[in-house]
């Protein structure tokens, strides 16, 4: 992926939380579900909002022509699921 494509990819994020997710996808290629095990403290009270935000982000990423693969968790659930950027 070229530098311009990386900049365009990161520009799909709205806010620092989404930008962090996209940055981690670019860096590590695979990330764990950011709304599952990662949310701590008061953020857990807003997990539904974070899930909606993640869904909206992935929809924008898909519309821009990038593919993110969903890898189900150990028992097929979303809590321990992972996401992978397909390049």
C-alpha cells in the first residue's frame, strides 16, 4: 500500500478511536475486537455506541474499496473475534 493510499485509508476515520483502529489494522494487519475485551471502565457502559461506530467505520472502509475480514472467536462469537485487513 502506498503512502497516499494509507493517508486515504486513515482519512475514513471519524475521531481518534476509529483512527486508532485503522492505524492498528495498517500496522498489525489483524486486530482483536475493539468493542469486546478492550473496553474498560465507563466505556463499557457505552459498548453499544462503540459497536455502532465500528460498524459505520467498516461500512465506510468497504465503500472505499478496502476489505476487512471478520474472523469469529473461539466459539464463533463476536466477543473474542478478530478483524483482518485484506490487501
